[in-house]
C-alpha cells in the first residue's frame, strides 16, 4: 500500500484517477467498483447517500456512464462506469449505510460489474507505479491532502 499526502492506495487495484474510482477484479470475471478516499474527502466528509441506479442492474453500461449517484451536503454527482460492462449487483449495505463506504473505501464497493472486455489499459485504468505517479501529480497539482 502506498501513501500519498495522507491517502492510501493499494497497488493491486486499478484506478480511474481523474474520477477517483477504484476497480478490483474478483472471482468469476466480475469486477468491483468503488470510490477512493480522495473522493470522500472531496465530498467534505458530508456523504448523505450512495444510490445505485436501479435501471442499470442487469444492463450493459458504457464506459463513463453513471452506475450510481453520490449525494453529499455540498455535491450530487455520478459514479461513472470505469469500463463497458453489465452491472451485476449493487452493495446493499452501502446503499443502506453510505457511511460504511466513507469509513472503509476499499472494503466497501458500490457495484459489481461483468466487463464486456477486460482491458484496463484501453479504458485508461492505471495500476501500480503508474497509478501512484498519476495520483501524486493530481493531488499535488490540486493541493489535496487527507484531513
């Protein structure tokens, strides 16, 4: 695990850095999608809800389209699909208590998806040293630190 400006980033995950989304391949070709601790800090730790769009369950969602919405006291916005795939399942625990995701960002995924084609590089996902370098540059350029 790498620490940058007070945030931790597991090297084994893939990241869509500019959207603060992490991706983790799991069993049976499924991939979990969640938000990084940076996302929750940018929400000013005032998260109110994480809502998976019910109409996306079982549907093919194109890369960049919304699979869920986050709502805080200061911001409402989408959680984008980091790749094209079918949304297989939502995390009911996070939907019922979004504080779980804020308290444990890497342990509390938002949706599981079945990628249409799993090619992280083609979808702009970074891992390892490339992800670390990109996050370091982003956090430093925007002067973002963990609170």
